[in-house]
């Protein structure tokens, strides 16, 4: 996260009017459907830091960025505490942003919504939010405060019910649906394979023990002098 951004984003003026980008496929330098390599390069991470959660029926990976330490007295410090990137077959399908509570202290829900509206436009109606519910990746204790949505993607602002933490979730509608289906299938396949894998692991441990014992016996037998 090379650039430090505050919640207040500069408004672009064109012909004397405010122009809203309303690009719900982007958060800062990160664009949905980007590869692991591209996200790693933008965030200053290494692609090798991505964790593979599932290999089949699709490759599900996760990459996490945490803000470097900054002096709490510095007002320009990045308000983001951490960002979690999720990938489906090397395509970014979800970005979960958690903000530092020290940087959002005193801000109201409307303060955050107004700031995000500069980039994403007006949020959908609250009645529509209630029907939409929580996005994938959101903590169940979170409350949806605002949502921006198109057919292709969505941005959802949440707040923890029991703490002052704010969270922002950017999701690709199509890729998130595919990822969730793949994850459910991966869990099912893992459950089916569990007995076989446990048996293979047990046999390997027995074989390793036998091999180690034989090696020790051979070494000690050759060196033994009565």
C-alpha cells in the first residue's frame, strides 16, 4: 500500500461540476480480476506470500497486507490497518479492508459514508441493503452501513456491532459466486478424502519410523566393537 490515503478523497472537478468515478471494480490501486502478481506488485508484497487455501476444483488463494508501524501522532498515516485479498484461479474476486480504529475515532457512520461516496457515488437505499445482507468474507457480527452495487460488483461498508471497527468489502459478483461454489466443493472433497489421507499419513509415519530404526541399526552395527 505505497500511497497513504485519508478517508477524505479529492473531488474531481470538470466544467464546474463534481464527477464521481463510481468504479466499483477498484479500491485504490487494486482492481478486481487482477492477478496475484499484479496485486503483490501494487502492495509491495511478494506473490510467494499468497496462501493457497484450496487447489480443487479451483485454486483459491489469499494474500494479506498489514500497515507498517507509523507514529500515532502522524495525521497523514494510512487509516487502513489491513487488507485481505482473495483470488479465484489467479483472479482477484474480493478485497476486505479493515480500518485502524485509532484513525476513525470520532468519525460517525455518515462521515465514512460521505467520504466513500466521493469515489463511489450515492449508496443504494437502506431497504435494498437490508435485503442484500452481508457480503462474502464479512464477519457475522458486522452491521451493513452502506452499499454501492452494480450487476458486476459491489462495495459494502460495515461496522462491527461490538466495537468501533469499520470494514469495507469490494466483491466481484460473478467471481465471488464461483469462488464460494468452489470452496463448498473443496470442503466436500476434503471430507471425502480425509480417511484416505489419514491412512496414507499413518503408513508414511510407520515407514519413516522403520527407516530411521534400520538406519540407526545399520550405523550402530557397523561401529559396534564388543
